[in-house]
C-alpha cells in the first residue's frame, strides 16, 4: 500500500469494534478530533467485525466536520476461533484484534495509538503522540486494579509472567510498530493464549503483559483514567505520586470506562459518565430511553452511592482533602435515605470483591481445560 501524504501532523489511531460499539466509537473519535491542536488530524484505521454499510456511512457522516480520516478494515479469525478464551458472543473476537495490528496496518505506519471504544478523550492526543519511546515497544498506564484482578493471578497460575513486574491496562496504548514487528509481539501473545488461554482471564491483555514485561514505558495516569466505582479501595497506585493521581482525577486526558457499567447504560455511575453523555449528544448520538424503574435505580441508588463511595474510599486522590467531608455531608442531606442504604451498598461491594477473589482462587485449582468455563465472566480488562 502506498503511504498517504502526511505532513508530520497526522496521528494514526486504530480501534477494534463490532456493530454494537459504533456509537461509542463515534464518541471516542469525536472527542479526540475536536481537541486536537490546530493543523493536526487523525488517520483512523477501524478494524470492524460485521459492521453494516449503514453504520459505516453514519459514522463517516458524523465525523465529516472534524479533521478525521476514517478507513475500515477487517480481520478473519474464524478458523482459530476455538483457541480464544472468553468468547461468549461472536463480537467478543474483536478483543484479540489488537494482537494483529502489524498484519492489518500498512507497513508505512511506524507509530499508532490503540484506543478501546469505551473511552472519552478529554485532552489533546498530540501530547501523547509526541511522547518518546526511549527504546520501549509501547507506552501504557499500569492497571488500577492489578493487585486485585491481575498480577497475583498471573504469578500463581504457572504462566510466564515475571514476578514483581507491573501490569498495564491495554485500553490505551501508544505502540512503536517497528519494534512490535521486530519482537513478533502479536505472534508470541497468540501462542501464549493458545497454550494458557483458560488461565489468562484478562485475555489479550494478559498475554501482552507476559510478552512485554520490562519492554513498556509508564505513561502519566491521566492518559488512561479508569475506575470501578464499587472497588475504589483496591486501587493499585504504587507507580505514581499522590500529586500525579490528584492531577489525573481533576483533569484526565483519556477517561476509560472499564468493567460492565458503561456510560451509555442505565447503571452508569463512574465519575465522568455525565461528561460522556454530554459529548455523545454533541456528536449526534440519540439519547436512549430506559424504563422508569431502571432510571430511578440509577438516579437514586447507583449514582449517589458511587459518589459517596468516592468521598470515603478515594483517599489516594482526595484525602486528606478537607473538602471531601463537606461534600459527603451535602450529598447525604440531598439523599438522606443513604444513611440507611449505604451500609447495604458496602455489603454488596464486599460480596462483589469476595466473589472475584473466590473465582480467581477456584481458577488456579482447576485444570486448564475446565477453568475457563468457571471464570469466563470473573473479570474484564
């Protein structure tokens, strides 16, 4: 493929989705394109699985006012499909597309930003694009829940993961494709998945961490701010100072909505889900109508309890911040029923935490061929 004319102000971005994620991808690209420095543009390679022509046309039309060039490509992994763990629905195969970037992207692409579709770009991607690699294959952010969900599991599951190595979240990656190809990262990660797949509950993210241990550079935390609102007390913050964490929370560059609660759903309660919804409306995404009981549950239970949880548990970011307690008091005055329901919320939180722990411990004791059936839904990257 002949390289297009680039003037040094083009950022190459790639994402992998199925048709159900077409609207979140629009929000991600819209939020990124409108915040670029003047004169800069995005060249987006979208790797799609069963994307309808109508969806492609709709996305292209929605982005036409922004400096975004969109190209679609696809990848057929149907033949080795049974090798991939955690495939519950057909579209889940897109989780493995990032392993094949060297095959899908043209040879002239030497650097690329990989973005999950469940993100909101609140900063200027030019800053991320210009970050030096310093000899590393990629740049990423340590997963905020590696101590709970990932690192101990990998170390005890007899997979080749270096003891004490940090574990990154693969939702936002700045990749040196030249070194990626030289080290055959995709091939090595695929081989690990085919051999240890039932123990790699984090799927391609686990495999990449095993292959790239010691070969990735830590980015500032704001480039992949992610939280599980009900498990804030499990944050792994060892890679950053308190000042860096507070800055990331106050002004995140990329917000990543990890876990099962997405900002387009009726149970959204992450810190910035309202910002995602506002961005979606500006991008032209139609507002979804949810049943009354689900809306009330979100407005009266999920959202205020998650907010109060942040005041009490996010000590690495807000405490010792004197404003946290007055804010918590004001929230309780506004939602007084939480004086009785918050203890129930915390009991539910502990049950969720215990369920994850028990699921991971069970997986370690089971044979390879059966553990994936028990823990396929234990966690998600």
